[in-house]
């Protein structure tokens, strides 16, 4: 029998922004709560670690630390080890597509909270659906955020030598 407490997810997000912009936003974990509603709290711990508090529709928070384990901008890969209420890893792989980018999110985790572990078999479909809703909301928020990110970069500039 497979481990009911082991979750693997993969979600592809088509985004109307160049890979460099997408990577710049995705690597700034401390700002995720600005565009991803289910990220209730994000704080930087140091240059390579951050702590996230996440809550989707189910009435519980998950708190975990993400620590950069791979950052390869040339390959479009950002990967982090996760510890806390979730143990495992997550990875973003961003590739160019006509008109923008594809951001592939992959996650391989096990919950550590006792209640989630006890409810693994009966609640697995609910946990999986909760994750899917969170990812849909994240994609929508990132698309809006990236539009503002691009607009801010392309805004008017002060003339050379001027204030």
C-alpha cells in the first residue's frame, strides 16, 4: 500500500510574462503574500530561508520553512527544501513559451501535523482539492501581479541628468 501521507503535486501555469520577470517574482518568497491570498504570512529569515504560513479553505494553518537548495536562473529552476508542518521539497521551473512563460510547480511533501497524518486516508481527497484551489488562486494572483510588475518597470523615466 502506498503512503497516504505522501503527496506529489505538479501544476503548470501559463503566464503572459517573460521568464526573467516570472523568476524574479517567484524567487522573492517574502513577497508571496502580496499576490497569493492563501499565503497568510511570509517572512525572510536570512538570504536563503523564509517562513510561510499558508491557509486555504480548510480551517488550519500550515507553517513551514523554505530553504533554497537550488537556484539556477539560466535553467529557470528555483528549488527549496521544506521543513515544519510540511517536510519535503518544492520546485519552480520556468521556460519560455510564445507570448510568455510556463511556470511548472512541483512539490513532494509529507505533512507532520498529527491531525493531518491521522486523517490521511479519509481526508486525502479533501486535502488534494484544497491544494488545487490554492494553486488556482496563486496562478490568478501571479498573473495580475506580473502585469503590474511589467507596468512598473516600463513606466516613465526621468530624463538623463534630471531629477
